[in-house]
């Protein structure tokens, strides 16, 4: 879905209309966030006396026919993905007014807020996220992504806002399979670009058929941003970013990862650059290859620190 489609959807969805709404044994309590695929609320499940996350999509929205299929597909895809770092779905259904998915509630923050919170720290020395902490977040997410790929699922929207961190368990989760697809699916022949423009792979921006390597590109960008605090984009306007991704994908950034952050050494720089290579043939061929490189790097870093 394009950025304009997402903005229009958000403009027409008024979350306050749903606060306090009851359906089945669920009461909607407060808004967590909203986007192209509807809104997510904290709900209270009276039968089990617990809080849950409830994603809804109003039937009244004009895109309802297409989005209903995506909404249903998201629930069905996640329901068969059984991994400790993928948020489980408890139930799905519909009322007269909206479609809903009931999921486990992750108490914490998304990675976008996590990065922003660090950048706003009054102590400059604490604004940077350590490599150890960054890998501790990203390796479990990549393990979840590798598992999903093994099940034939391509996420297509890996970005900081779709990675959640449970503050109590210190565990990261891969979230929002709203535009995920299964391999060999032909259901996405649309004119608009699916995914978040800043994080999608160049082939995704070009409207080409994508594979698992598109997710690897996006995950590499997230790791880059996590360590650098901000992506050092050469161009700031979204249309320029998209144009660069299509015509000069390796010219997107004003500097390399190691130049953007003192925490990134040459070895880690090489890993990130391979993950975000503009030509997908030059990227890691699969998520396990990226994982193996990051785990080997982590082990060597730990061994060097213990010398």
C-alpha cells in the first residue's frame, strides 16, 4: 500500500469511536496505534481476565473488499507460524461494523520508539545503542524471520515500528504480517507499492517480483539504523529516496555504516553492506546466512572482550 493510501486510511478511521466498544467477551480499552491495516487497541478479555491486543479494520472504509482479504490472510498466516519471537494470534472474526484479530499483548515499546528514546537521552554517551544490545534485539527477530521464510512466508514490511520489545522479558518480536505473502503468490498485482518506502528493497520499489532477499535488505536497514541512531540518507524527500532506490540503490546513503557510527567496525560494516546491497544477487542468499555471520561476529566480539 502506498503512503497516500495509508494516510487516507488513517484520516478516515477515528479510533475514539471504538474505545469502550464490546464484542464477544472483549472490551476495547485504549488505542496502541494505527496504520494502513486499521488500528490496534488494548482490549480486556473478560473470560480469561487478561489484556490482549485487538487489531480492527472497519468495514465502512472504501478499500474494505481488498483489505478484508489482506486482514484475513494476516490472521491465517500468523496463526500457522509458531515461533517464540512472532506474536501469536488467539482468534479472528467480524462484527457488523469491523473485522478483528485478537493477539497476545506485548507490554513494552516498538523499536522506532526505542531508538528515539535513546537519541533523546540527555547524556550524549548514552544515546548510542551498543552492538551487544542491538544484536540481542535483531538476532531473535532474524531467527523469527528465518523461520517464517522456511514456512514460505515473506514479511515485506520489516521496519522498526514492526519490531516490538517486551520490557519485562527483554524479548524482541516480529510483528505485523499485514502485507505478508506466501511464495509464488500472484495476488499482489496492484499499481501501488506495498511496504514502507524507506525500508523496502529496491526491487520492491521498482514493482518487481520479490523473494526472501527483500526482507533481508529491510532487516539490514533496521540494524544499520539501530546502531547509527539515524539512517544517513543522501536525500531527505520521499520521492527522491524512492527514485534513488530504483535507479541508484547503492547511492542511497551519504556515508557507510562504520562512518555513521563509531560502534560499527569494518567486519560489521561488511555484514550490513552485504545485507543492504542494491543488487539482490550480492546480498546474503537467505536469512540463515545473515544470522550465521552476525552470530559469528558476536562470538568473536565477546571473545575479544574477555581477553
